């Protein structure tokens, strides 16, 4: 199967073998891929050497139904021997543990699948066991997104075990999967030795301790693992103590470029510790502190680091941090003397007029491009205000546009 027509034909044949009706949604997507290849040929463009099958159940322009477990079975039998299909997107469908069994078999037996997205289905701990069994022997899968499936502590432990032997996976998303303290610590422990994984999402675990044990373990891991480039720890109940432990570790880390600490309980003292990290000019390029409470003092600490010493940070997110005019003005001023900072997101704070004027001037002078912030300036009766733009650092995380200019940048 080296072209969309071959994939479509194999899918139809598999349906006949299993005595099942072809899914209209799948047929429509495969036919669209075939038509696109025909258009490329007519325009004398080189044919694509791989194919991404996108079957999100929330794409209401193409379907009003969602894929079921039997569809996962057909896709497994259709794609298992394909080297042409390298990406499969099955998010927002009704695939349960039974369907996860077929997906696990696909992961185990695939010849060419590199990217798999099954976020927001109905997979639980038993289904996760099938997926982990596949990952243990898989040698092709690079990225795997499982966000929103409630695999729990048991499922997370399975993934930690799989990463002890897997040497291919580079991007793993276990956010919002009800991880527990044991699985969080197990994942951090495994990453002390795993040198393959580059991106990890462990957002919103279910933690019942106030001692920040999980944060301490991730800090210890970051002291020795410089291969991890991106780490998401949203909603991990990180306080100032945890932020300080992470800073102590990151001073020694030479690999992490993206740190997401949003939706935690970090205040100005934690921001002070983070400002000390920024002054060390570590490789950190993206810092997300959205939905904490660093307030004016925290913003000033960070602005001082950006003004005086830091020349590596490119993106700063401080949305909804109870920052008032003084703190936002300090951040705006830091951009004038910091040539590396490109993106700043500030919506959700107290946008007093001095802050509105400061960011209006940044945008008007094009020091801050409109696509690199989440606010837009306007004037009413001689007074400057800021309105919200539908921009964000992870704008296309939960959805991807079906048409328009954003299609080219959607992830």
C-alpha cells in the first residue's frame, strides 16, 4: 500500500473479510486523500511519500457519528502491513478497552506508524495494558497522545514499565488520565535512565498529599536527565517549595526548553526563585506560569531577570496571575531591552490603563507581533484598552481547524 487508493482498497477488502459495512466517515477521509493525490499529479507536484489519516470524532463537517471498537479492529487489519500510513488520529471517538486491544496490536505489529493520537476516548486501565504491551516491543512510534482517557494509576505504571525498554518513543502525553502519586513517581524514576523521551505531559494527576513528593521527584530527575526538552506539570498542586526545588534542579539542566507550570499555586516567592533561574541563562525558551498567583512582585522579579541577564527565553505566559498595572508595565519595559523575548501572554490580569498603554506601544511599534500575544489595543474616548485575542501558546491542543489560514500551523 504505497498510495491512498491502495489504503482505501485494503480497507474495503478488510470490511468484506469481516462481513462489516465500511464506515462512511473513514471512506470519506480516505477518498479525500486520494483526490488530493490526483490533484498533486495534475499539477506536476511530487507525490507524498506518506499519509496521515485524520479521523477525529468531533469533526462535524465530515461526520455526525463517532468511531466504535469494531472500527478500530478494521483499521488494525487494514494498516498493520502499511509503510505508507505514518500518522493516525482517532481523537474524540468512542473507542473503549476492547478497541484499545486492537490499537495495541497495531502498535505491536505496525511497519511504519510514527504518530498516534487517541486522546479523549473511553479507554481505561485494562485498555492501557494492551497499549503498553504494544509499546514495549514497538520500534517505530515516535509520538503517542492519550490525554483524557482515564487509565488511572495502574495504566500510568504500565507506561512507566514500558519506557524501561522502549527506545523509540519521543513524545508521550498522559495529561488528564487520572494519574496517582505512585505512577507520577514511577515515571520520574524511569526518566532517570530513559534517554529517548523528549516531551512529556503529566497534567492534572489525582494527588492527595500536601508534601509535593511528586514535584521533588521530577526535580531530582531533571538534575540527571538533560535529554527531556519539554515538560508539562499543570494542575500538580505545585507551591513555592516545589518551584524552588525545580529551580535548584534546572540550574544544572542543559536540555529543558519548555516548562509548563500553569494552573498551580505558585506565588511571588516561587516567582523570585524562577527569576534566579532566568538569570542563569539556561536553555529554557518557553515558560508557562499561567493561572498561578505571582502578582505584581512576582512579575517585577521576572522582568528584572529578563531586563538584566536573560537572553534565551522566547515565550512567557503569565495569564490570570492577579498582576496589576505595575507588574505588567515592568514586563512590557523588559521587552525593550531584551531582544530574545518574542511572545508574551497576559490576558486575565488587571489591565489598568498604564499596562494597556505599555502593551499598546509594544504592539504599535511591532516589537510585539500581534500573533505573539493574546491582547489587542483599542481606544475609546481617548483612553486605551486591551481586548482579548483568540491566541495562546497551545491554541490547537484540543482542536485543529478544518479550514482557513490556521490549518498550516495547527499541531
